[in-house]
C-alpha cells in the first residue's frame, strides 16, 4: 500500500502559539480542543510539509496572529498517505473524508468520520496520516498520533542555535 515512510527524515513545519514555544512537541493544544484527526484528550501533532501551508493552517484564513514557526524532522513513521488515490482505494476510504465536517460533528456530540478512520489506522499500525490542506490548496499536512515513545517514530525540532526557550519563564 502506498504510504509515507522513508529512510530519510521527513521535513515538516509547525506554526503554533508563541506562548508554548518551550513545548513544540507536546500535542497538548490539539488534545485540549480536539481536531480533524483527534478527539478531545488525545495529543496529536499537526504539521505541514510546506512552510506556507503551516502558516495558512495556523491562521485558518482569519486575522494574522503572531506565531512561532518551527522546522521539524520526522523519522521512522508509518503514515497513511490520504492524498494518494491508490491508498484511499486500498483503505476503502472515499475522498470525501477530506470534506468531513468534524467540528460540526463534535459540537453535536457525534464521532467524526476522521476520528473513526484514525482509530482504524492506529489499529493497523499507522502512526499518522498525510492529508491535503484545506487552507492552502496544493499543500499537504501531517497529523501524527505517536511520536518519541518506545517503539514510536522520532520527531525532532530543528533548533541548531538553541533559540527555543526551555520553560514558560520567558512569558512571565
């Protein structure tokens, strides 16, 4: 089955609220509110494969908010590439999955189709998905459900000059 998994690390970009600069790999923001590919309470890293896509997804077409943008490298992940029609066919998933009204479903107390697919893919050994950006046509995003644990893919922030703060003290 076509999937994103390469020997070389996959470069990703993540835009996030500057107040959380000391926790670029936590996934707790997604856990707090839930997201397209995760229910409330489940940490998930959302990133983009292009810098411009990370910026567009962060702002969601609204006012341009301050953001911290970090480059990351992902190694050893098994990602279901849902941008690939062959993968969709193999997984028996219709392309409509990308138009899932996940927020509306969550607001109504329903389980979004994307969350059901997440559960299935996790059971099949996937660590996350590659999916098309809604906010940046032609761009691609990654939702990562497992990282930096025992037997999990490795996700690292590229910070060669150690500029990211190590604690929230920089915001006091």
